[in-house]
């Protein structure tokens, strides 16, 4: 099964969203501005990871609810 087909499964989408949520939470600790990174860059990376996680979670929940209702 290809990655594209796997990512269309709602359970896989929710799991992927949870992985990105964990990465975003951990990146707040590991991407400290004092390590040669600016505040804006580290905030952008954290925001991007949170955005990806929210997108995957909402898409997975939406697809899971559509599959049950049909």
C-alpha cells in the first residue's frame, strides 16, 4: 500500500496528527532562541508543526465521521 493510500485512512491521519502534536510540544523545549536561532524563526517552526497537527486531526475526525454516517 502506498503512502498516499495510507494517508487517506482516517485512523492513520489521526495518528499522524498526534505525532506532529508531540513534535510541536517538544520543539518548544528544544528550539530555544539562545541556541543561535531567533525568536521569530523558532515560533514559526512551532506554529507550523501545530498547524500541521491540527489539520491532520481535523481531517481524520471529519473523514471518520463521514464514513460512519454513510
